[in-house]
């Protein structure tokens, strides 16, 4: 679960008291695990400020940010990066234009994974996975792995950014352990013993199977490779039950700079990736039709407040006219105040 608790954020760019602007005014928001929330609101309503406070780019003036009931308000941006994937409106952000497609993907893939800083290269298994994922975009990216990202179109670059932002769903076992101890509601020592009571025998069993498979002369090279992969997957599955911090996807108008056809394709793929991985997702959009079509919950911001919060069947019944009416009502209230 992700939560903002009584969060306030103000900006004052000039230093004059009369120029003080309240971006968020004692905002309370709870996002349940697996929810896909679309966020709408006029410019300056607090949408992007909320995103930046969640990722640690901004710190709130008051209030708390909680992840699985653990206070992460003071956690730095780079520390939170393991728990959040962020896709921005500008296709130029999120990728390195001077590097190739496969180099960008490899960097994203290695985040949160143990690797030697002195070794650089691409595993064949990684390349196959990258090609498989890129084929789903239907943008021809799978045939351009060695091309520099800087010469690609905005749509291609944004699609690549989306893939990179959702590639970190499988942290190392060491990270799973650390996060389980940190974020579960049990005493840290109890949580540590619980994890190790499963991890140690599972690891020993995997090592025995691995040794047995390698000694089995009746198996071909291909059969051994498959058996070893199956044995590791069985071991890995036992550890994944402790993974409490599945990545949260933040989409800040990520299709706004794309042409309608490409935007539609990226949105459809976004929806597919979110559903397949059961990712907790927050998507800012100015397109009210998209806000209704995608996700299972909709939130409307206005002048630093959440003025409308709807989900499930009630959200599905909404129309663009309903949302426009909500905007008009909020504007009238603001004028009357």
C-alpha cells in the first residue's frame, strides 16, 4: 500500500509572502496494492507535485509518505528508485540518447541486481528477453537493438522508456530479504528468521539438484540446461513469496507528446503490462476519455485538494460530460470563496 498522510507542499519562487502558492493542502491518499489510478486536474492543481513527492524529488513541508506502512518521507530519491518506475511526458527523458537500445535496456535490467562493475556485456538470454518484449510494441524496435536511441522517433523512445521503467519487477534475493525485514509488520528479528527458515533449506535443495543434474550422464546438454533452469525457477519461486515491494509505476502524461496513433498503442500496451504484472500504477492525464477508459480508480485534483475519488463500477459509468461538470462545480466554488 502507498499512502500520503496529511501532506502539504508550498512554493515561493520570489520570496514574497503574497507569491506563496499552496500546491498540496493537507492531502490524504491511500493507494492499494494493484490499483491502477488515473489522475486528472487543471494545471497547477497538484498532480505532478504529488508524483514528485512520492519519488522523493520533492520533500513535503509537513505530512508523511508511507510504503507498506513504513515511513519513507526522509528516504532520498535514489533510495526510492528501486520501488518506483517513472515515465515522463518528455520522450527525451528516461533514456540516454548517445547509447544504443540494447545498452539502455541492459542498464535498466541491471538495476537492483548484483553484477560486477568491471564487466560489461550482454547475455544472450537478456537479448532474447529484450527482443521478445520489444516485439509487443509493434514499432520495429526489436530490429534496431544497436541503433542509438537519440535518432529514434518520440513514440519509439517513449515506448522504450516504458519498457525500461517496468523491467525491475524482479529484485535479487538479497533485496527481497532486506525489503521483507523492513516492510513486513513483524519484528525485524522474527522476519529475518522467518525468511532464512525458508531460504536456507531451499538453497541447499537447489544446490543438491544442481549437482545431481550436472552428474547425470543420461541427459543431453539441452536437457541439462532445461533441468537446471527448472530447478532454479522452483527455488526462486519459494523466495518470491517474501517480495512485499513490487514496483509502483508512475506515468506523468507519458503519451501527451505523441501522435494519436502512437499514443493509443502505448496506452494499450501500458494497460497490458500493468494487468499482467498486477502493478500498482498512477497515471496523470489531461485526456478525460483515457482517464475513464483506463484503470479501476479515478482521482481529480483541484487547487491542491482531492475533490473527486471514484472507483469500480461507478468509475466505469462516468462520461466526459460528468467530469467536465465536476470541473465547473470546482471552479464556481473557488470563485465563491
